[in-house]
C-alpha cells in the first residue's frame, strides 16, 4: 500500500511538473497582409435578433432576414428529423449545452483569426496556450495562403434575393478572389454534411458581386477539427450552388411570409 501510495504521489508530481513545463503561450509567425481599396468602404447594415431570427437593415431601410436564419428554417424534412432524433437521444439540456459550446468555439476562432490578420506591423502573434489556440494552430498554415484582402467580418446584402449576412473574409486564396469561411467542428465532416456552409458562402459571393465590381471565383471553407487535430479544406465554385440557394430562399419566403 505504501509503495502504491508512493507511486501515486510520484505520478502526481510528474504530472504537475509536466504541466508546469507546458508553455503558457503559443507564438504564431505572420506576414503583413495587403488590403484592397474595398476594405475601407463602409456599408451600414445593422443587424438585430428577434424570436423569429436575425434581420439586417440595409442602407436604404429595407429589412432582410439573415442567410443563416433562412438556411436554418428551410431545411429538408430529412435533416430536421435527423436533428430531432439527436436531440431526443442526448436530451434537451445536453443538446443545448453542446450547441452553445459549439457556437462559443466558433466565435473564439473567428476572434483569433480577425485579430491575427489585423495585427498590422507585427511579425508574430502570441496566444494563450488553450484549446482555442490549438484550433487556431490547425488552420494557421492556411492563413499564409491568403493574399489581398477585400473584407473582414462585414455585412453584405442582396436586393434581388432580399437576404443579408455577415461574411468572415473576402480576399485572394491561392491567388483567386474567394469567399473564405472559418468553421469549427468536433469531428471530421463529410462534404455532403456541409451543404448549408456552401450555400451560405455562395450567398456572400452573390451579395459581394452586387455591391462591388469584382467577382468571386471560389468559395473556401477552412475547418478546425477538435478530434484528431487535422483541419479540413473545401474549395468549391459558387456557380454550382446558386440554383439550390434560390430554392432555399424561395422555400423560406413561402413558409414565413
């Protein structure tokens, strides 16, 4: 018993020593980004959240639902049934806890990415060594493939679709003007699971093209994954998803107007 007790005590001390040896911060190198003239253009499009979803008020005073509200309320019945079965299996409280944690995780990553890109004049950035930094570390190499930046975290809208939303980033990725969306996930996702992400990004491509003279060539989804520690990258053409986007918008309008 004494030997076992001594072993446990030594094991505890070893763990404490290992923890103390862990770096308190992680340092990420960065190069200064080039910002397009569009970066300074102001589009006043404020948002508000109600019980029926999020809405944006355009500069002309038009009230448009957000693209995330539209996609969440126009899902196929098959997807709705799958979500309901998951909620029933884990329980409503646990489902809400998981959903909230995922939202917080996504917000934290967006904040780190935005701060990293906007760290003008700095050749490195220090982040507290926590789970958020681990997710950021996964996608850090992809940030080096971003070139000239047009927009970061700004609202866009389409008077044709009568939809609005806030895009993560629009800029060059591997030399092509792209909608770039940063996502997080607990597990690796198959491509057909992220259809709503692609539709969301396609909307940003359409809205950007209506408000600016440049045209989006591709939509890019950069995803940090908790389990396994390997990020995912999806690069698609927005033209492949426009028809389905319009269908979802029309479905939302038919059921909510």
